[in-house]
C-alpha cells in the first residue's frame, strides 16, 4: 500500500495518540494538525495546514485506514484510525509501525526505547519478533536495511512509501532478520553480564568476600 508523505504522517499520529493519549482520542482536525506538526518525536518536522491534513485523512478513509466519528455532544467531527484491523496487525506491531511512520528508519534499540510510551517489549529479541511477523506477512509492512558504512546495527523501515531515507538503500533478505536479532541479543547479554560483574565486585569490597564469576 503506497501512501503519500502527509498520509504517512497522519496515520502515524492517529495510531500514536490512540495509544499514548487515549483521553484525547478520537482526534479533531485541529488536534491532528498539532500532532503532525509537533517538533518532538518527529522526523522530519513539518508544517501542514488544516486543509492538507483533512484531505489526507479523507484519503486514508477511502483506503479503509481511518474513519470519522461524530458522537453525541461533539461540536466537531473527529477522526480515528482502523489500521490494526485493516492491516491485520497487533497493537504492539501498531506501536512499532507508528514510530517508523513518524520517525523513519530506526534500529531495534531505538524502536524499543521510542515505543516505551506505547507498550512494553521485554528485550530486543521481542522487538525483532514483532518486526519479523510484519516482514513475513502476505503483504509485508516493514523491512530490514543493511548496515550503513560505520554503523554497527541494521535499521528497519516501513513499506508504505515516502520514507525519509534513501529509497535505493539495500535491504537484507528475510532470513537475515533472525541473525540480526541474535546478534543484538548477544550484545545485550554482554552488557548485562558486565553490569552484574560490577555489582558483585562492589559487594566483595563491601563484605570482604572473594567471589569468582569468571
């Protein structure tokens, strides 16, 4: 499914706000404009007008990704997404997708950190599992990019068009996702082991013990 840049931003905002500020969801046209143009948690920062945003959400409605809501007592029309139902993804996958839509390609670590406002992932392997499920879908929603020169970790991007990254950047084959997940998990375990050794060494000094964790 190919979306324009503004459609990508609007859809990402609708998913984000449902999960992070449910008391203010569904969203009015004015709140959608503010969400699209906010300077935090966005890349790139944009300056869309209300007409542009409403036209974009209308196109998302035609694609079956959004709906209008006019509840009792509402003074203005409101909008909500139905992306999880239409795309057949879980809420956790929706959280990852929203962050990719709003901020472009990111590493496993960045995705885990930036979705903490939405949901919780146990570790990087947990994030990779959800990404792999979307990558392996009948109509893939995300893909892994190869390492760029000087970078250690691979990044992931959405497949709804209009990425802030180079569209010609090479991607990895699906089976490589598992390897990337394992590699990231090893790095995470090594960090945890180092922290554990530091804590034990501190206990040794405090208690006058001589423990050996090697």
